[in-house]
C-alpha cells in the first residue's frame, strides 16, 4: 500500500459527539453493569448478596510489562472493557492492534492493511467499544439509531465479528445486533423492534433492506467499519456499500475504519473517498503470506489428486483440515468422495443453506468435524484457530484467493501447512501466485504408486 499518511492536524472528536456526555473517567465499578444509553433505567447491580462481591479491578488483570509489547492496560481503556479483554485472555496487543488503537482511540480514521488472523477484529471493536463507553448518549434516543456500524462481505465473517463484539461488550450494556443475509429476516426485524442498535454488524444486502425500510437508522452512526474491503469489491457489493455510506453522516462527522488484505487501485480510491485524513497502517509482512505457514506445491497428474489427498488427510487423525476447490460441483464431488472414504467431513459452499453453514462451522470449531471442503466465498468466513492443514485441491484463479485460503491456517502465531495441487490444467497459475506473495513456493513432483 502506498504510504499516504496525513500530516494534517488531528481530527477533533467533538464534531461527532453530539448528544453525548463528556468523557467518563473509567471510575465506574465494573461489577455493576451500567447501561450506557439514556433511555435505559438506573444502573443495575448484579450483586445480590448482602456482602457485595469484591469489585473487579485492573489488579485482577496482571500482565507484566515487556519491552516492545503494548499491553491493553497501557491504552487507557474503560475498566469494563478491560475486564472483557481479560476474560478473552488477551494480554498484549497484536501488531495491528498496537499500530491502530493509538490512532483510532484518538478519533482518527484508519486505513489498515491486514489479513485475518492478525487480530484486526478486536482492533476495531476495542476502539469502538471504548469510545461508546467513554461517551455515552445523553438524550432520549430512538433505539433504531445505530451508533457503530460494521460491514463485512460474508455472513460467516459478520457472525464471527458479532460473536467477538458480544464477548467484548459482556461487561457493559452495549447491545450488538447482527443483520445478515440468508438468516431469518423476521427474527432480525423483531430484534430491531425490541432491542437497541448500539453496534450493528451486517452484510451489505440485508443491511440495505433494513435501512431503506427505516427499521435501522444510520444517520447518527458515529463509527463506521468496513472490513475486508477488497472482498466486498470482488463480490460486487460496492454499489450497496456506497448506498449505505450515503445514509451515514458525512465523513467529517463520523469515524471511519477500513480494513483490507490487499489494496488494488479501486480499493485505494474508495478508501480515500470514504475516509477523512486517514492514518494508514500496514502489518502485512513483505512476503504477504504468513511466515508461520509452510507451503508446498505438489505437481501431479489430474487423476492423482484424489489418492494423494486421501493419503494426506488420513495420515494424521484429527488433523483439522480445510480443502478448497474452485467450484461448487467440485466441492460437492470431493465431499462425497471423502464421505465414502470414511473421513469425518462437511461441506461449506453457496449451495448449503445458511443455518446449516453456521452449524457446520460450529462443528468444525468444536472438533466434531475434522475436514471442511469449501469454496472461496464460503471459506472466507472460516475464522477457526488450530487449522493445521489447508489443501488447494485446485489452484485459485484469482491469486489473491491463494493468500486468503492459506491464511486459514497459521493463525494467531501458530504454525500451519498448506499443500496445493498443480496439474497440467492449472500449473500456469503458479507464477502469478508467486508474484502476489512475493516468494517462490517449493514444488515437489509427486507420483502415487
Ligand atoms: P482476527 O484476525 O480478528 O480474525 O483474529 C484472530 C484470532 O486472534 C482470533 O481468534 C482472536 O480471538 C485472537 N486475538 C485477537 N487479538 C488477540 C490478542 N491481543 N491476544 C491474543 N489473541 C488475540
């Protein structure tokens, strides 16, 4: 990404602070979950004993100072947020968090280049939650008015973000609402009618439906997050996203955070258009792909792919594996073959109903399912730790998908492996992939007896 860091004066937070109280001092007791919205009733104490529970304090979250690392303690975050961070067992900021939080917490817009697995979700959520707790809404307010809006390209990613948001708001009364396509519309409508839309996590199409019918109101959004912007572009969502952004306050009146794994020209232009004197942050290592991932390409005859795959998957029992194929029919075919070979597997592609996809992902997360066969679009939502092996059964036609695919393993500093099959049909794609990742991938010629 070109370095376009602004040298302009810091953006003042005040313009978008209408109707908000002045900054709280973080002195609230954390064991009392205090509602931050004006329309709610008085603070609710969760203690029911005569002897109140010992109050949680930062002393309960002891993390030693380590040179070169930023602790969450060092960022002047509200205690109720720190408590949630402690409960999630985060101790030190990841690189993208250490790079963006000092900027976002001051109210700057940020354009961030980061892949999944870097901790970017918590990076923008922590900034948002900290801000909303520090500056509660003062006046009576329509509960349909969203304060924070996070837009993600896929349902799975949106649900994953909502999951993290729920965990990080567990000690406050900030409410998280997810509006995602493919899941029950009426249920989401009911939630909008009965709950406050403090933080809305959404996919573009469904959000636009609800915003156009005024079931959710975006004209007072204080913080807007656009996640995986490159993916929104490749999935054709930019017109929807533009319509949504037009419903939010002007960029000078909101804070905008945009993340993308890659920055093709179109995304650079949109990012500049949507942000106001942004700080640009990039944590992508030079070679773009994760250093913890050992990558190899097996050059094979097309009819050798299946026996080699079977051997790879059966070599290690319970090895959490994702296999990518290029098309739905190829995905289904592979899934059937794996099933016939008694391999514990499931399929994740556009042809699988959304509620089934959520169940499948949960099964994969909790270890009930060992192997997932996925297409690129469905695979984008797989944010599961402990994936040991990613297999590219066919090389992706878009080389950037290669980066996204293998990024499913080696998350959070763990090590991972990727094996890609290249046959006479797709070996020509290798140079382009190597160009995107900026390195040569080890190739092995494999013959199956
Ligand atoms: P993400 O890139 O947002 O998908 O996050 C990748 C993984 O890192 C998720 O499982 C997060 O829960 C985890 N994570 C995020 N921030 C931290 C942190 N500061 N310390 C430890 N784990 C983290």
